[in-house]
C-alpha cells in the first residue's frame, strides 16, 4: 500500500464509519496521546522501566499504526499529499546530511 492509498483508505473509512473527521486541533491532541502510548510501550519494552501490573502489555505495531492513522487523518484534513511531502523530505535530508552522518565518529566504527 502506498501513502496515497493509505490516505484514501482512511478517508473512505471516515466517510463510511466515522461520520466526519474530528477537528484538526482535536486530532493533533489525539496524535500526541497516541505518540505517548507508543512511547510507553517503547520505554517498557526497550528501556529501563518495567510493565506495571495495571499496564496491558502494549502492542508496539498497533501503537505505531494508531500514530500513522491519526497522521493520515491530519494530512487529509489539511490537504497534505504525504507521498509528495515524504519524497521532498528525503531529498532535503539527502542534500543537507549527505556526509553529516558518515563523518560522525560517534556513528562510524
């Protein structure tokens, strides 16, 4: 599935089952919440914190998908073509950082 297809699929779901998009600021808040849930799973899985008995053992893939879902909603709402935006972002990073990481002695053994 391409990013464009994902945007279209989310839009179709919203129009079929979701009644309408939440407002952009509401979705920004939801995105922040979802990133927090992803962070909680990451910290407990890969960091030093352990899962509490009250925590459900989080599903990393599901939390990442939740973040992507809300990001796709925001892109649709604001008219952002994520395929074009991502391609431009790769070009920007390639031009700006083409030697930066290769020259970083902390990264290269």
